[in-house]
C-alpha cells in the first residue's frame, strides 16, 4: 500500500474564509480548463491538478454510462495508489456505486468503507487497496444523465459539507465539459463516418457505372482496379475464376506494378492450395498475413512472397447463390486491409461479381454469335455442295455388314475410323454415324486434310487469334469449335502432317487445345470420325504416321466395301443417280436399256461410286429423250479400266464390258461425234424447232459453247 498522502499546510490550516476563496478560484480555473480542453484525458488530468490545491484525495475517477450496452464504463483514472483497474473497464449498473448514483442522481458519500454495508463486492475491492473513504457525484446536464465522478482517500476522513458542496459544483461543470467533449468526439466520428460512407458510395457508384457501360472483360478489370486503388491501398490485384469443368482456379493478374510481365499470364492453381480457393469454398472474406501465407503452397503465393507481399485479402464473388470466383488484393504492408476495408470489399464484391459475370456472359455470347455465323456460312456451303447424298443406296450383304457396324458405333460416341478406297462414300457413312448418334441435333463439320495446305491446316482445325501471323486480320474459329457437341469428320486423315499430329492427339484425348497465337485453353466436346484410303498401319511402320495417334483413331474401324464388291447394288445406284440428275438438268430420262444396265453391272468401277455418279451425270446430259444413253466405249478408255496386274494388287476385276473390237475413244471425242451426227442430221441447223439444239435437248447457246470447245466448225 502506498504511503498516506500528507496534506499541504495551506489546505490543512487555512482559515474558512481563505479556504472558500481558494475554492472559488479553483472553480474559475476549472471553468477555464473546461473552455480550453476538449480532450477528456487531458481535461481530467488538468482538473485533478487544480483540485489538489483545495481538496485532499488520492484518486479521482470518471465513469460514463454506455447507452448501447447499458453498462458503466471507467474512462479516466487519476490515482496515487497501485490499482489493477484500467480505462475501459465495464461494470453493471446494478450492484455498483456509480450505477446507483447514475440511477438516483444523488451523491454517494462513504466516510468509512468498513461501516458501509451496501455494495459488498465493491467495498471489498476498496479495502484490498487501502481505500478508507470516498464520494461519488452524478454528472448530469439539462439534456441527459452522463455518468458519475468520484474521489477517494486512504484515510478514514469523512467528506465535509463544504467539500460536498464544492465537488457538486465541480461535477456540474465537469458534466458540461464531458458532454461537450463527447459531442465533439461524436461529431468528429460522425464526420469521419460520413466521409467513409461517401467514399463507399462513390466506389459503389463507379463500380455500377463499370457494370452498365463496360461489356469487355478487360474494361471491367481496368475499371475495378482504378476504382479500388483510390480508397484501399494495395500493391496487387487479381481475379480468380473457378473452372466448373476441372475444379481449378484460373488466376488473372489485373495490376502488379512490380511485375508487369505477370499481367499477360493466366495461372491455373488447385482450389485447396490458394487463399482465393479457401474464400470461394467458405463464401467468406479471407485475410492472411505474414507466416499465415505459408499455409498455401501455390505458385502464385510463392511469386508474391518473393516480391515482398505481406498481406492478402480475398473476397468471394457471389451471384444468385453461386460462388464463381474471388477478387484478390495484396499489399507489401503487414497492417494493410483494416476491418472497414474488408467490409467495403465485401459490399463491393456483389457488384463486382455482377460486372464480371455480365462481362463473361457478353464474351460468351459474342463467341457463340461468331460461332453461329461461321456455322451458317459452313452450312450454306454444305447446301451448295454437289456431294450431298441423302441416304446410302444399296441392298447387298457387304453393304449391310458395314451398316450394321455403323448402327453399333453411332450411339456409343467413340472415335470411328472409316477405311475404304477413294469414291466409296466415306463421307456418306460419316453422316449416317452422326445422324444416328445423340449429337444429330448439332453440327456435322467436315475437313479434308489432303485438300488444305499444311501451313493453313492448323488454323483451319483449331482457329487463330487476331495478329497470330501475317494476314491474320481477325479472330478465326476453327473447325473443332464449330463442331462442339457435334461431329467432326476428318477425311483423308492419313495425309495429316506429322508436326500437326500431336495436337490432334491431344484434342482426341483431352478435348482441349489452344488457338494459334493464344495461351488460353479451349475445351470442346467433339466426336471425331476419321476416314482414309491409305493403309495407316503401313504408314506407322514407315514412320510417316504416329503410332499413338493411329491407336487413338483406330478405336472402331469400319471397312467400307468397294463398288465392285457389291455389283448387285449398281442397278439401284444407277436408277437413283438418273432420277437426281434428270431433275437437276431438267431432263426426262425414264428408262435404262437392259444391255446398258448389264454392262454397268459387270464393270469393275475402279473409281467406285464417284466414278458411277460422274458417268451417269454425263449420260443424262447426253441423252436427248427418255432413254438413257451411256457412252459405253468410255469405260474402256486407257487408264480407267485396270490392267490384270493392277487388279490383282488392289481389287478383283469383274469381266470387261462386251464391245466390238474397235478403237477406244475418249469421252470428249464421243461427245464430239455425237454432236456432229446431230448436226449432219439437221443439215447443220443449230436453232429452231428442227435444229440440233432441240434434238440434243440443249439450249442453243450451250450447244454453240460446246462446239467452240470441241473445235466443231461447219464445213465450207
């Protein structure tokens, strides 16, 4: 216990008149101090020094009522004795002397704590600290009750009436001073709060403007960074977006002055190894400082720590109850991101989430719009294409075996490899597989790997970004993107360049790729049907084709029979093509002579269905009436009919067409002789009802063009 305080001689032995004078002087000094001080601790310290000259005490307290918590809180303590009490200590109103004074608005005088029976717990603590007497006075203004002020002594010296009256006057002035100070503090706090609310509203407004005006993802990002950096200090900003397909996070660095090269990178990290993933999983803001960051062993955290980052704040982006990403801020300061900053980010995150979601949605809509435009052009080209069969024609056992395999493979969704000679109709089979599959409502896209230069084939398959190479003026969507959720037909896949085969293998295995000039991974859902007339196994042995790609394509091989292997289908195909080309060429061919049909059925057809189709088209064009006229001699032209040696190595020949032992003429010569016979029959009359054009079933201008091409001139 501290030594008893020795009263100054002038206080102990002054006359009553002198003592009153000094009290009045002290009151004046108190008034001056109140007028000069607005800071409560400084005011109370100054007040204690002035009161010591007129009244003896060992401690002086100020206890204010907290209307929010309804407790009495100790604010100021001037004491000459050791005590455990500190500013901010709270006590309930009931059972405490200051609470009793605040409630009753009456002074409480305790001349001897040993004789006081009220407030036993409080009296016990006073005795433990050697306090013998004390007095507590209410602090009240005309507007409200503020609290209480008290003083105590270490000697059992009662409070006189003069001291009581003096301290009541002091308490009334102190009440006004405390009320003014509290009002000033509240005013300052209110102004600070208003300024903070103004900044918050401004941030919300600017984010809202970004939401309304910006549709590009890059513009939204720049708007977010420029808005936040004015109200919250930070050194790094990024956006983490959750990939629902893989469950990984894609980190997009938006602003990092110390590492400008990082801004062009898209870093993919696991969700459970990053603070952004933790914020997304919990749906709550995450604040990590210093050593706490070591709990996240991700590449981006190691990179930031290396650049001196000490604090990271991650706020989840939530819309419609779905968390799809987080906004991440980092600072080199260890004390960055105060609670009010985190609260502001939490409020802003909803608008940021809407802005980012809208920007991503607009980007996806634009991509789909471009894709639909590309699909429209592609389908228009398909409609104009001459090679557009509506169905597979035939009833042979060989064809039925191939179609049975098509029925097995189509619903499964596996990769199909169509094998067969040129002209057997591999594309028709590929379309049949697509039409019988669950993907029939989506696009069927075809690519002829042999018809596109190797330098352009990669761009054709996978697309390219603007500026990816010289001449890339715009972004191009590749065939794989066009065929997303549909079927892609790779014709003549054996001619695929070796350097492009690994990229095709990756798409087949992972269903992902990058456009030329882009580092962004595109994911697709494409079923691939490949076709070739070559022996891929032989190409693999010759190292002209990758073995791993061959095994990936050869999941379900289907051998398409050559036309010579199904001769019973030739009459059906002939009738079908005659109907098609008669309508297309505005002809009226209705029947086919039996000897012609027999000849066509016994021909070996080295060009398969395509050769038959072209022959029937020419025959319909040359037929003047209802009977089909086929240039039979054309089938025996050199180079079309296979020699016995060639037949044994590639296919089995059927008997040749029966014909007289005459010289074999070309199709051009046959057409020339046919036109000459018509001209001689009409005495070289071209136009008119009796002209050669009517006899041949052609327009006058068409016949004249044919005559110029074939070098036919009227003899002089």
